[in-house]
């Protein structure tokens, strides 16, 4: 990110950029910054391709077309999947491309062994945008608040992240709501967050499983009805419940084998700072009980798909059985 900023500031821009990684917000931010720096307001010579049906030949033909009354032709290619399969033709083109063609590739996942990845790395700049850690997110939130001349205590920032999740796009939207809600005040509190911020569904599911582990059947059902009131589809709720039980079983088995936090995070796909939270929840269940719960989720889905029971009732019975 620092190198891209330096390229933009100096005006010494590369002909090819690849932006990839799980953090969608940062990918979009830097995509737009590079596009604006390269095109400089020229929309006629700026082109956008998206999706896995992109024809590399068409992209190359356009890249070979001289820009109209401008020094560059800018091509933004997003979510193409070419960095995993089918990018060979573009990879070859990168070795001898038109001097007026400038590319910005934006992908979630890439295969670093692919020809196109290696070609872009040789011809331009590759930048990864991974999910940000808690420390980085806290500093970012504090910085955004400071720009609005507002303060948020560190404990309240932690509470905010627990409530909204770590997706930067969602954080930005929830902060905008808080800035509007606290207009005329210079401090944002946890009470303000409770008043206007939406609690993410995965948190509701986590609390629901907590209630099951503590044998609080009424609380588990209350959380379920809240999600239904928010128009959350029962089958999506069931999928998230199954996912939660599966993660707990994985964490429990990793802990039993003596893996450390980082190893557990790598094996389960959880963020480092969430491992402890999941380990605490997993301790409330026997491994066999978690396996039973996973099987019960499969059976609940089967009942719905075969028409033996409606979706709302199927999930409700699952919560009743495991929450008593």
C-alpha cells in the first residue's frame, strides 16, 4: 500500500497493478485511486471489465488500440478469475505490451504459481490486501473519528468491533451513522452504538450457541425470533448454526492436539483474536455433542428439502432439542 501511495504521489505509475486479498474495502479504495491517477478524469479511454466471462483477446485488442487524445488507455479488470485459470494469453501479452496500455487487476484470490501472476510481478506491482488485525482497525476507527472531531474510548472501540464485525466497509457505514447520530457532541459512547448500530448476524449466532451451551433454551429461541424479525432466512440461520458447531469442533480438536493460537487460526480460518473466544465457547461442549449437533443440522435441512417440515419449525426444534 505504501508503494502504491508513493507511485501516485510521484506520478511514476507502473503499467500493471494487481490488487488482491480478502479485504474488499481496501481493494476498492486503491482500485479507485489508481484508476483516477492513471485516467486523470479521462472517461473515454478508461474501460472496466468484470466477471469470469471476460475474453482476454478482447481486452488485448483494446489495449493495443491507441488512446484518443490522451497519453494512456486504462483497463480495469476485476474478479476475472484469470489469476487462477485462463490467464496465459494475457500473461504473454504482458511481456511486450503497448506503451500506452495501463492495467489494474483486482482479485480476491490468486495463484502465485500462475504465469499471469509472475508476468504482472515482473512488469508492474503486486499488492496484497489481507484482513486487518484488531490493532490496525482500532487505529483506523480512531483516525476517522478524529477527522470528524470526535473521540471514542479504546474500550468502546473494542465494543464497536465486537458488535459490527471487522469488515471495513461495514465499519465505515456504521461509523457514518454514529457521526450523524452524535452531531453536536464530541464523544461517541457504547450507548450511542447500541442505539444506532446493527449487530451482525454472526454475533447473534455466537450468542445463540452460547445460550445452548449454557442450557438457556428461552434465550436461544429469543435470539432466533429476533433474527426472523430482521427477515433473516431460516435456512441461512441453520447454515450459520452448523458452521458455528463445525468451527467449535475444529477448535476443540486443535486445542486437544496442543496447537497454539496462530496454528488454530490458520487451520480454521478464524482471525487470531477470535480463537480464544471460540475456545471458551467450545469448552462448554463435549466433542461428541458437537458432532451430534452437526448431524442434527444436516437432518433439519433434509426435513425442509423433502417437505416433511417447514424451515422455521425445523430450526426451532433444533434449538429446543439442544437448548434444554
